C-alpha cells in the first residue's frame, strides 16, 4: 500500500473514531506492553477511545519511519509501548472531566521562591504514592488523604496548589468554598457529592478547596437558615472518610483561618498533614526577588541584600507588589526607561507597606503553639 493511502486511512480513523487499520487493531489485541500494570496505576479506567488512540500512536510511529510498507508487514512491526499509552493519555481527555472547565495555570515549582520543605511534603503526599506504591505497601502504610495549607494572606498557598496541579500532571478539580453553597435545600450537599464522584471517576486526581474555612465552619456556629453549613460539613466528612473508600484522590485545601474549621475535619484520616506557610524568611525573600529580577531590567546599583533587610515583615505578594511599583515609578519618570534604579525601589517601599499587622502574626504563632502543629 502506498504512503498516501496509509496516511488517508490513518486520518479517517482518527477523525471518525472508526476501527483501526488491521495492523494496529491486531497489535492492540495481542501486543500490549508488559508495563501495563504500571500504567493502570496512573490512568484510571481504559476506554475504547483510549485503545484506539494508543493503536494509532504506535501505527504513526512505524509509518513515519517506513511509509511504503504494506499492511501485512506493518502488522508484524507495530508494537504498542508504554510511551504510546502515556501519549494517548495526553491526547484523550477523560469524559468525566469534559463537563468541568479547569484551566490549570502554567505554574511550576521554579516559579515559587523558597518553601523547599513545603514542596517536598506535598510531593510526598501526592506524587510518591503514584510513583512508588510498592514503598508504601512495604512499609504497611496508607498515603495521606488530605493536606491543609494555612498561614497569613499572600504567602503563596494558592500558587503552591497551582504548581502542584501542573507538576503532578493529575486531574485537578478546583473548588472555591462559597461556590458549593446553595439556597435550595439539598443542593449544597448534592454539589459536594458530585465533586467527589467526578474525582473518583477520573482518579488519580486532586480536589483543591480554596478558602476551606468558608465551607467547613465549626458545627453550631452557622447562623444561616436551615443549618446549610452544618449539612454541607456532614456531607464533606462522610465523603472524605465514609463507607465508600476514597482511593487515589487527594484532598488539598488552603485557608487563612484554621481556627474556624471544624475539628472533626482536622483529624488524621481526613486531613493528615497540616502545614503552616509562614511569612517568607530572608532566604525565601532572596529567591522571590531573584525570580522577579530575572525578567526586569534592574540597575546594578540596586543592593539585593539591602532590599531583603528592608522587607522583613512583607509577604510574598507584597514583595512582588514592591517590584511592580518600582517598575511603574521608572516608567512614570520616562516612558522609554530601560532601567529600574535604586531610588525607584526606595520610593516603592514607602508606598507598599506591610499589610499583615503584628496582631495577626501573633495569632498564627499562638495557634501554631496551641495546636501542636509545627512549621516545616
């Protein structure tokens, strides 16, 4: 068969979802890779579309190297490998995720300055169980079910979740606490059930609850009609640790007010790791400034060590705001400016001041001591 005919048949199969050419279909049945068990641990349920796409990937690879081979010879050469499975996963979106519009930002660990120990703890909770399941079996332990990030505003808690979603490559469901609340009886609980149902269907997956304190308030403290918050919390507790096992689904949550979250949710088995994300120390502030300076035309007269000392009580978001303000001041002087001078940063520091009061910093320190939770 000629190269044109092979390509034509291949494109038609890919477009209309019809059966594979004979070479690929025979390989899909008889030549699946021995690494299939490893793949199954990371792919969830296989569908007909997945199988078609894997066969097409293998067939494309052979036809690209030897385009003029007849079908009889192609059938003997095509072999579906683990690489084809992984490529098919990238090309085919899980059907259960099609109704969920999730735009995972292009944020990586390198975009977050410092916080190395927190990054490691999250990798242990999310990536290790998938990459090294035999290690957990050997140690006789279950992987952590949930991780809670708490700390002052502007300390990269949400950005850490975005980076984890991008780096892990898992299906990511982002839920903002208040959006599950509904004025109609039973609708809020149904929204919680649907969220966990979808996460189980596309496992392995991550459910991220932003502003968890708005969703899981302590029981009895809700003043709303019908105790909606209490019923939502009860549904959340049941889904996280109920009769139906939550397998290959990791809960990630962030909050600024850990004291408002119900204690039943904070116990091991639901939230296994509670991580304090503090204000950036000197080393972390240095990394944040370096990340910002990498894309900014900063003059050599700007002293990085001096800036680090002057931003002692600043959060990560406030340090980024200082750099942005300095750049705007330089443009204010001259719209054609190509350097940000030291005086611009000095003026920016007087404009952008720390917005986290001392009382709030003391609150997190006291909560950390009383709860027995340690800073990583």
